[in-house]
C-alpha cells in the first residue's frame, strides 16, 4: 500500500513539474499624433467653423453667405497655390479663391483639412476659366479640350485660411 501511495504521489509531482508554462508577452503600443498647422491671409481661428453639410443647409435660398467652414481640401493650384477646391459632400465641391490675390496656400495641401473664413456665393465659371483651372491643376490637353460648358457652382472668397494635417506614428515596445 505504501508503494502504491508513493507511486501515485511521485506521478503527481512529476506531472505538475512538467506542465508547460505559457508566457504572455505584453507589448506596449504608443501612438503619437502630430498636428501641423499653417495659417494664410488674415488671422482667423477654428472656433465657430461649420461642417459642409451645415453650410449647404444655411446657404439654401441665399445669394451669398459670410461664413467659416471646415472641410477637406480636394485640389490645389499646382502652379502657385492660388486656388483650392473643398469637398462639400454629395458630389459637390466649392472653388476657393483668396481675397485680392493677396495670399496663396501650399501646393501640397490636397487631402488636408482647411478652415476658411470669407464669403460664399453661387457663380458662373466660364469655359476659358475652367480650362485655365484644369491647366493649373496639371491636367492633360485632352482633358482640357473636353471642357466646353460653363459651370454654375459654389464659389468662395477667403480672407483667412488654416490648414491642418494630422499624422499618426505608431511605436511598439
């Protein structure tokens, strides 16, 4: 009987001692958000800026609207940065010019977020001007030649612009 107890006890000790121990490795992930801000024209703040959807609602039935809007930049003049277009959603965009041609924005601002302050209107853009914008944007002559109709669309004269770009860096430790 003592032998049996000894064998059972030894078996239990060895089986417990040979159990695989799982080690969990914990990695710390650090995300660092960097925000680069540039300002152009008159000094403005982001406070009070409305979304493109709010802008479209407020503009209904008006000829012009003095407003501050925050929206994504779709395109920028590739030659000088003398105009940009903003995404208003619902396949609508708005061309932004700068008051009295006094300032420009960086030519690489497409894809960044802009807060603009100024006056929005509805305006007809001539074929010649649309072709000029297409040329400024670096479009091919084939694309420029397809522009044959004037365009009635949102237009904006900005007195001040803030452009923000957020980038996220992830480091695993």
